[in-house]
C-alpha cells in the first residue's frame, strides 16, 4: 500500500486490556464506517498512550515526550500520524512532519506521539476495512445510556403525583 492510499480520520478511543488473555489493545474508531480497529500493543506503549490521553505530564520526559521535545527543538512539528498498512498481523505507520518528511514508525509510537502533538491520526481505509470490527451497541445498552442521562437531570419533583406516600387510597391532598 503506497502513499496514495485513501486515508480516513480515526478517533483514539483508548487503551483496553483483555482480561482473559492479558493482551492490551489501543482502539481506533472510524466514525463514518462505525468500525473499531484494535491494535495489539505492549504495556509500555499502552502507558504512553493512556498517560497522554489523561494529560499526565511526567516529572522527567518519557521517550515520546523526549521525541516531541527534540522535534520542536529542531524547529519541526508533527503534522499527522498515518496507519498505512497491515502486514502479517503487524500495523505499520508513518509520521508526517510539517516539512512533509515521512518517517517510518510503529503504529503505537505514532499514536502516542500524535497525542502529544494534538494532531490527527489517519488510517488507511483498506486497513479499517480489513481489521475493523463493528461497534456493537445493542438497544438495551442504548436504553441504559439514555436512562443514565435521565437520572443525571431528574429531580424528585418530577415524580410528584399529588398523592402522599402514606395516602393508600390515593385520595390526594
């Protein structure tokens, strides 16, 4: 897959750990197709991504912070991160600097650096189609979420019927 492949913007949903087999994935969402792309990553990369998403600034720069700082010190910036291809179960990425220079990268490192620069992550449409899984939101999950939002705004007065709790006949006031 070359540089002319169609790229789609993806949202970084976050890092999740599968409890059954201890695998860690970062989840990318293509909102247009409603497909999630799970990328298997290591614990160090998971920590780098999660801490950047949470806005945690370490007292000393970690590797991705150091790379960001080095690029800035050299007068450069990261324009975007591209997840370009999937070969033999391995996701490949490219860092695109503001100068147009392209640098080969692991997908997890590209995502961690993009978060630090606040720049977009794009993914090959072909990779999304091949590796993406449908976002399964059942009606009951949607109903539960609506109910939670309702509970956030409802007041006791909303349930007032004019019948006092100790008035078993419901005669009213």
